[in-house]
C-alpha cells in the first residue's frame, strides 16, 4: 500500500513540474508577442510572422538599424515602429520607417522595411516597400502635425478610432502605431492600422487611418490610405546595399566578375536590387547583370556621339560628347555590362578598361 501511494505521489509531482514549465513557456511567448498567439514554441520556430507586442523601437535596435541604413545609397530610412517578427536563424523584423530619397528637395514617405538580425545582433536591411503615403514630420507652426516620440497608441487615439468605427461595415481597423496628432478645433489622429475585411478569405493589410474628433467627442474617419495600392515598386534611387568585399557582393548576385588590373582606387562594392553588381571606383563605376535586367537603371543622359567598336571579340557601344567618352555597354554570353566615367575620358582609356572586364 505504501509503495503504491509513493508511486502515485511521484506521478503527481512529475505532472505538476511539467505544467509549471509549460506555463513558463506560455508566459515568455506572451511577453514578446501579441495578436494571434502561437499554440506552441514549435509554431514560432516554424518561421511564421507574428505581431509584436509593442511597436516601440529599442535604443539598441535603433543603433544597429541606423548602422545598416547608413550602408545604403539612394534612400535614407528612419525606423518608426516594430510591426512583426519572424524567428529564423536569428530574427526577421517588419519595421515601419520614414523613407527619404537622397535627391535634393525629396519628401519623406512611409516605407515597410524588412530587416534581418543575425544571432550576433548585426542588422541588415533585406527589402523595402516605399509607399506614396507622405510621412508626418513635426511642424514648427501652431496647428501643424506633431510626430510623437513613441509610436504607442494612446488611450485618446484608440477611443477616437473606436467611436469613428462604430458605424463602419465591411472592415475593422486595429490600431498598431500612432503616427501623429494635430490640434485644430478638436484633434486629428493619424494611425497605422491593420485592416481586416469581412469578406471571406481576404488577407489583412496595413493602412493609414486619419480620424477627426471634435470638441464634443464625436469622431469620424476622414481618410484611409492603402499601403499596397499607394506604393512605388522601387525608390527614386534603386534599392542598393554596400558590401565589404567583392566575394560577398558576388555571392549575393550569384555571379562573378573580372576587373581590369589598371583600375584606379575602388571605393566600394554595391549590390542593386540583389541583381546588379556595381563596382565604384575613383571617377566612375562598372556594372554587371543578367541579360534580363535593366543595367542602365532606366536611362542615361543623351550623348550626341555613339560609336560601335569591337573589343576582344565583344561588340561594344561607346557614348561620347565633345570628344570625351562617358559610357560603354555591351552583352556577352548571359550577361550585360556597363562602364560609366563621370567626367569623360579618351576612347583609348575607356577601351583599356573594357578589355579587362569579364
């Protein structure tokens, strides 16, 4: 009898300990994630995207993100809010950003940026969707928009959205981040929301929702902007990343390049849209891509003189102006090539550069 009782007590203790550890796992998941909670740790490790609990960008992540953004050319991104997380060998993040082209006088728009953080904490921007939704920047004028220091949705903004949504049919809006407020005869709120349609099998999406609440507490939605119907497939300047070494850049694009031995000081190796390899040297650049890509990235300044020459059995088109040569481009095998000289050069010097490229 005593032996049987001891066995029963042992079993009860084992079950109790198991439940304690299971509870701990659930708590740790809830502390990081919100929205649809994964049913188990295995669901997270399977690589699904999950809404993060707080949109606030940590100072540590911001520093790492700014470092990664500084390696890009053409666009500057400022992290605004965490949106989603995905556990891989490290972690992927979907981050709402303010994106500004480096072109003079460029305006700032909201962008959805995917970021990879490896196990060592190094952050890399892997893709970006740049919308045409103009970002809110704090204005110096009275009555202007104010961008909050934190994207946490305030109680006032949430209540205003709820009141404005009471008569809505067809979709629901879940507030994700507060983008800005504006004090008028009442208050305007700009929020990033997750819109869920009541239409069956319709995927949710991110939208910006603008809510006006008057002094009597009445609220209405004045405007919504669909992120994916208001987006530009590429920034004004193509999505570009600087690489530390040529082998790293070659690995990213999936092909190698041979450079001329006489090439002047190389400034950097850049990968454009993960498809075009660009080597920037003092006074110009060299590009290589698959034949299907637009290696000129949309065009170039018109040059009055065009000359077709044979260089090492390659048919090369040279572009010139005022006896200076600025461009050379050609196809060879499965690849396209381009050489650009910023201030122009002689035909002989441009030909020498082309002859050393494969």
